[in-house]
């Protein structure tokens, strides 16, 4: 079992998630190194994590209803629900019990909306999970929860099954292989030094250092109210084994960036007086719809 000893149980679970995520996403270390070298931050700990995100399969024993139980136990509170019609996804976001912790965004695939063949492939794997696995967890044991969030859940997929799912839903293909691995974490932009605290200026910084950005819907995704602005890298490509013994290069996870502008009633406040509660909260379906595509082939082909 993973050994986690520092902070609260929730702190330990989040630490485990971030540690393994960074191991699989070298862009994280490269971006942090560039930020330190440019003087944007003094150390990695200075980064404010806006939110982290998970992808799930919407089947009875899994999906949002199962995974959210872990974080609700730690004091997170469920907020708005979002629907993504063309991608056949639903999602919720969750506020943390402390302001220094990230928000959480959990999405799920509406499996029943896929073709009978795709449903059959998915349930051939997810049916290996006979009941809600969170029922068996001691949620006060951080090591146990950390292990669960990084376990296989179901058998390794075949390349044929992965490829068939990708034809119909690249989200489905991503989850059938990656399961609950952290999909992304998000660097908060508005608290960086002047000259870097907007998505536009930070994107320029990233591209100057050679990072490829998701351009689905444009590199900058902006909510209709203009107060939530987001961008993201293109997912890392990873050589991974499949059940038939072959190695294939598929998309892993990525890094997101978020700028939250002040609400109108607080726009008069000086920058040094603006706190989290003064800024735009929540998410925007139109932004998220395009951010999802950070793992999609049309984007990852640009990376290679």
C-alpha cells in the first residue's frame, strides 16, 4: 500500500494524485521549470491549483455517483451540473472545504447514448466491477484511497476495442485505458506577476517555450460573461501496452490554465485585495467542451 503521512487525509489523497500525475505528464515539470526560470514563481508550491478533473464511465456501479462519494466524504460540496450533447457527457463540479485546495470537476460518459456495439465493449470491461467499489474503501485511510484511484478497475483493453471506441467517442477510449488517472490539473493565472496574469500573456509565454496549445475553438476559451478564460496544452502521448501484447502510442493527460476575473460588484477592488470569493466561480460548458479535446486525435497529431 502507498505510504502517505503528511497533512489531513484529503491532503494526502491530493498529494498522491498529483505525484503520480506529474510522473505521467512531463509537461508539468517543464512548465514549472520555465515559470521558476522566468521569475513567475519561486517554487512549485507557489502555484495555485484552480481545479483537478476526472473522467468516468456512466454505468450504474461507477460514474459520478460513485467517484464523488470520496470527495464528498472529505468535505467537498456538489455544485452545478453540465451537459455536453455532442460528446454525450455530463459533469458536476465541487467546491473544496478549504480555499487553498483545488475545485474538482468530474465528468461521465452517457454510455447508454452510444451504439449497441460500443456499449457492449464498454460493459464487457466495466461489468468486471460488480458493485460500487467505494463501498469497500476505508475513506479515512489515505493510502487505500490513493491506491484505488490508481488501480486498474478492469482488465487491460485490447487495441481493437480501444480503436473501435475511439471511432465513436475518444472520451470513451481514453477512460477505457486510463480509468481514474488524473485527467489534468489547472494553473491559476490571475495571481501571477504583472505581464503574465492573463491567459493571453501566459499563452504567449508557453508558446515561446515550445509548448503546443489546444486550438479547438481557439487557443483561448472564454465564457459568455468574459470572466472565465481558459487554455490547455495538448495531452502527452505515451507508449503503453495493450492486452494483445502490442505497444501503442496514445494520449495521456495534459495541463490546463484558468483566469478568473472579478465579479462586477468587486471590479473596483485593487488587485492585492481581490480574494477567491470576489472572482468568477464555477465552470462554463462551452469552454469545457473544447478543453475535453486536449486528448483528442485532431489535437495530439499536432503535438507529434
